[in-house]
């Protein structure tokens, strides 16, 4: 009922979706270079399957940040295959992190780096907890107060 993908297909758009694999420790050496290359490979496949010279791209959250990096690389190479790009809930200006500021301080990032060293990745429960603190009134303090009352 509330699907952007369904709506786009209903409008006659040909749609391809990149869904990233849930990481485990075996992917601990995977970096942004590999994600950018995956975007380039996906774009090559879309063009091969559709025969279209240009495509439109959408990136959500960190995938939007990664898409932005891909677009910068394409621009540097003079590659104009992307007609338009839409970024949803995407951080691109790291000089003003907004609500993420407290999560990007050296001590917090140091804790994440230690976690990744220990486990090979940032475990889902810690990512979930971090995201909960972005909406602390709704997702942390509200439930705590309700359970206390």
C-alpha cells in the first residue's frame, strides 16, 4: 500500500534494486571501494539488460552516501551514464552531521573501531541501539518511562 517500488513500477518505470548482503566477519576487509565498484557493476548490468545509455539512480541512507561517491568517480572519469540521482535520508556533508554529531566523535568512533577489530563487523544490536538514540524520546525514554509507570 505504501511502497515506492510498487508505485514506480505502476508508473511504467523499469526498476532494478541493489540489495546489499548482510555482512559477517568474512567481509571485514570490504571497504567503500568494493561498494562503489558494485554500483558500477550494477549500472553496467542495467545498461546491458535494458539497452539504455542513461539511467536514474536512487540511494537511501548509507547507500545514498555510497551512490554519491560513485557519482563523483563517474564525473571524474567523464562518464555521463547517470541521468539523475535522488538521495533519501543521506548524509553527504560531513562538516555538519546534524543529529549524527555525537556518534561521529573520536571516542564513539574509537569504540566502533574496537568493536570491528574484535568481531570483524559492527554487530546489528549495536547499530540498532545507535539508531534508537537518534529518536531517543520515542525509542528510548518513552518506553523507559512507560515501563517505570
